[in-house]
């Protein structure tokens, strides 16, 4: 009998699911059996070593389990599964393709955040791949997946490098349809404050090279809580907007201290849709890297964040876990190799909201999303439903000679409220998007709707091998492996730090030069922050934070 079964009276608890986790009491990653257990109205992950970790509310659990998937993709890999923790890559046990390929451009940074895991000074070495090494990582991802995946250029702080336009262009030239830059926005913000023309010119080079989205840290409105980039963010957002970047996503790392900031972050995003903010992607803190191990002091779950957003009238049923759209993605992707969303349902949730001044209306106020997804699932699973669906489109296809128009009309039946508060009709936007593949219509949708997402990356305490098998966010590695996000970061001595150290810069002169440059950029930040009173009196700062401070 396992320690788990000995330590629990299972007639008092309901076992929801079994999995394999990691023994967080041992230094070497060791697999251990675990169970998701309902205790009252809270779900916990209980391990065979007697420890438990809070996962979220039963309400949250019941919602995400509605979209659990058993689908899988066969990757072009010859790697055989040998070890659940110590020998990870995209092996024959992996069930999902790459939806986002992370390329680490550097482990240098101009900040020193307490929860960071890419702190170069602590690492004691500098990792900075060459453009050719970056090319090889993308080529490896193409071999595994059969297509060039969307790419996120990350770090460290990517703006420490001077060749970002060249790297962005490389990603585009290799076939990636979407390239996003994951940055702290500190340097672009300071540059804009000091010389707007110079800052806009630099950001425009990123756009001209093919950049689609800026993915920027933003941990709150309160400057004491968002020590990271409170003062720089307004100027950075102004630079992005004026350079023509019309897709910026705010990415708050959420911990207990800034959990109450969540509604204000949402208001900030809603106020500045016209500046290109298209969404907020919340990331509950992962207790790894520099983050202190006192996890109860910091732990926030997805359901904690969802509870904070109820103040806007967003219900739990307005949210959808990632595999909710697996069938839709497959229909859009067709027979060619494409991004799948065969994730574990616990990895993340998302929704869209319509912004009407101070009010937010979930997409479910306008479209019966659940019924639409349920019908898609029926079509996907039943030959009879597939045939019936196809036959219903035939008369219109014969009449128009095109599949798109009848498909658009078919989707109309799921609209429950066609007219938005501004008078625009959702049906008209859908017709434009589906019939004509009109990207300006898609842009119109994002003028009024904000994307809210959430990804809870794991740590040793809530690690779940079943989640890793379905991970779709992967890291490229100089050794040719493509490694799931959580494995890469949760076990730094086995993966992240070990890989980066093995491929560190070995040229002593170059290392000294880069170290000197990093210290100079850190001083640049410090000098700006000595001018805070002056910054607070600027029109840009006041306009972005109006009514929030």
C-alpha cells in the first residue's frame, strides 16, 4: 500500500484522477505517484510522499474537465521514451505539436527580479546563441513538427542584443507565421522618454523585419508592486503604437501580493485598446529559479485569478481550457501539418471580452460558444454527423461555388445577440473574416474584444507528467532537442542551466565585453529611475494611468 493511501482516509475524499509527479523532497528529480483529490470544494494534488499542493476550486476543475481531450499527434521523432524526468525531449510519448517555440536569445538582463530564473550573474556565465545556432534550433523544430511553428524570442532580456531585426527576419524567412518578442519593455520605454524619434525608429525596425506581437511584462498598477516596469511601460506602449505594432499583450506574473491588482491590470488594458493592447495573459507564479521556496507565501492558482475577474461579471462558464478549440484548429489547419491544441486541460484557460467603456461583456453574451464547440465535437467524432454537416452545405456550395459563405451562414445559428453595444453586428464581422479571409475584419474584431488568457506553468510541487506529455510550448536547444516548457524550467540542473552552461560563450574577451554592456544598461535603468518625479509629471505617464492611481 502506498504512503498516500496509508495517509488518507479515502472515504472522506474523492479521488478525481491519477498521475505521475516528482518527489519535491529530493534533490534529484524522482518520479512519484500522485492523485488529484477533492477535499471539500478544493482540489489538491496529493503525492505518495505525503505532501499536497492546492490546484484550485472544484468549480474551476469541473469547468476545465469538460474540455479534456484524448487526441494526439504523431511527431516525426526517433527518440524513444526512457525516463519520465531525466531524459526529456519530444519523444514518442509526446502527444502534441509545437504551438509556440521559445528561442532563448540571451540570459543577460537589465533588471534583477526576485522571481527570475534567467539571472546571468547568479549563473556565472553568459549564454547568447549565434544567428546560425538559432537557425539550427528552428530547423530542428521544423523536422519534429513538419512545419515552422510560431516563435517567441525570449531570454533573459532580448533587447540586450543589437541584432533583433536580423533574428526576427530569420524566423520569418524560415516560414514562421507568427513571431513575438517577450520583453520587459524597460529599455524601449526609457528610450522613448528620452528621445521618442529614436525609440520609434528602433521598434519600427522590428516590425519591418516581421514582428507580429510584443509580449511584455506588466505585474500591476501600483509602482511598489510593479517594481519591474511601472514607470517605463507607458512610454514603451507609446513607442510600440507609433511604430505600427498593433498587437501587444500584457503578461502579469501573479503572486499573492499582486493578486488584488488583477482587476486594475484588466482596466488598464481595456483603456488602451486603441494603443494596440490586444490581450492580457496571466501567469500564476511558478516556484522555481530565484523564487523563494516558501510557496504558500506566493502561491496563486488559475482559479484564484478567475475569482478576481468575477468583479467584471465574468463567470467560470465564460472560460475555456486550451483543448476546447482542438477540433476548430484541425478544421482550419485541414490536411496539412499544423499547430494542434491537444493540451492537458489544466495547462491554461482563455476567453474574449467586449470592451464597452467601463463594462466588459464576455463573448458568451453574444455567441453560444459551448453549443458551437459541442457541435464541432460531434462532427469530429461521428461519421454520421460529418456526413450530415457536409450535406447541409452542398446546396449553397453548388449555388455559390465556395465553401466559405455557407460555412459563415452556418455559424450564424450560434449567435445569441448579434448587435454589439456600438451597433456593429458580429454576423457581419464573421462573414468578412470567414468568407473573404479579411484580416482588416479580424482587426476590427480586436478593436472591440480583448483576449484574456492564463497559463499556469508548473514547478516541483504541482508537476504532472500527463501535462508535460501534452505541452505545446517548447524550447529550442542547441543540442538539437525540442523540450517542453515546464520540464526545461522546473529541473534547471538537468535541462535549462545545464544546456545553457554547456553552450555558454567561451571567448573571454567577448564575455567581458557583454558583461560590461550589461552593467552599462543596468546603470541606464538606474539613472532613469532617479528622475521619477519628473516622469510622473509627463503627459504620457498621466494619460496611461488616469483614474487608476
